[in-house]
C-alpha cells in the first residue's frame, strides 16, 4: 500500500529530577550535600533512508515516545540519560509542524538526519547549589519536560521526469516500455491509483521517470484522483505532457491539452512553468491526422517541443528517450553551474 501523507505524535523523554541528599558516612558528622543531577531525556531523530518508499509504517503506529532520563541519586551520582529513538523516513519526505504548518525539514538525501523532538534537560541536584556561605542547600530541580509535537509527514517522490495527462492517455504503458517498471495497465480510466517510478536508460545516461494518476477537469478542486499526487512531480526537473491522439477517445485532443495545462497552473504556477515536452500518444490508433496536428499546434503555441509516439509499435520512443535524457542532463548542468557560482 502506498501512503504518502501521515500525521504522527512524537514525545521526547523528560529530564530526570535532581536529587536531594546529604553525605551520611561514619565519622563525618557534618556531611555536605551529595544529590546528583538527573539525566537528559532521549531525543527523537528522523533519518532519511532509501530502504523505504512509503510512509505506511507510520499509518498504524502514529505515536512515538523516547525514554525519560533517570533521576539523580546520592553520592553525586548523575542519572543515566534516556534512550532516544530513530525514525526512518523515505528520501523525499517533508516534515511539517501539524499545528503551525511550519516546514521543519526536507529530507533530500539518504542519511540526512534531523531531531524533531529534543529531550528535556535533567534537573540539578542539591550538590550544585552549595556555596561557601550556603553549605547545606536543600534546593534541587525537577527535570524539564521533553518536546511534545504533532507532525505532518508528506512524501514527495524524487524523479527527473514526471508524466502528466488525462486518465488512459498511455502514461503507464509508456513508462513500462521505457523502463523496467511494471504498473497496472488496462483500457479504462484510473488504472493507476498510485505513483510509479522507473529508471530509463539512454545510452550511457540514466534518469528516473514518475507516472502519476491521470488528471481530469476540475482536479484542482478535488475531482478525480491525480491531484492528490501532483506533489510527486513538483520536484521533477521536467514534465512530459501526454495527449491521447487516438480516434476512439471521443474527446478533443486540443481541449485535453488546455485542460491539463490549466490544472497544472491552478495547482502550482511553478509546476506549470517547468520545462515540458508535449507528446501525442497512441498514434498507431489514429486515422485522423488532424488530431495530431491539433496537439502539435498547441505545443507550438506554447513554444514547447513536440513528439509523436506509439508505445505499442515503439514508434518515436527512442527519440523521446534521448530527448528527455539530453534535457535532464542540460537542466542538471545548469543547476550545478548556478550552485558553483553562488558558492
């Protein structure tokens, strides 16, 4: 089961209390204060792991608590620190404070760590309060409480290329032909119910492609399935806009193009401005060439590159594969150069 959003509660360990004690050894009639400090409460730390690709492990285990610090003891013995816990999350997880909406951390690389809840500090024992003029202090402190937070975890898959288009536009078939991904494929809408990732080889280069459920008109208002997965293509370097050019859809291909562009804009202007290649798909089932021409005209109107493909016959797939590889490589090179100049 693919779960890409959960709300969890984390409670770091409380600090142990400081101890109130005095030395009571034989032949020491006026033993001084000997109360030790309490131990620190355990932290709760998240770590990005490439062994996970879903947040399912949090769905049925939404509450996590670290161990509290032990109380201080006599003879100035400090309590042991509480044991912290480590929560693995998939790379691509964004953590928000569920109450304020503040973004706390964006896990973009394996091994990245972040403490989401800090353990409470241990209280001081009375030995800490002794001075030359106050030799028998009875003051001592309770440990501080550990952080208690409600967090919202949102998983955004990391991919180079994102596939968008109407349901049944051929996205799943395309990713299955270009990569080793094996999504469910059938001739009806909403076959894809969760995102699929595939690694595409183009010569000596590889890139990752993401297929999300199809979009429909009004998706930004909650209609259909795809809108809840659009966040998974927010991080992509570019988009492939698939438009079904076959004769049997009963829809207007140019109108389909406009609808998807509008839905992308309504979801995020930044997403709509990503580099894009427009692809007329299923041309093996197209007898009316005007449908392909209409899609090409829309691409030219938006100054976007255009290709025509058939995932069934393989026509145009190599052209698309290498066009995507070149574009991804170029975008990555520009980004790296920008970072180098900025640093």
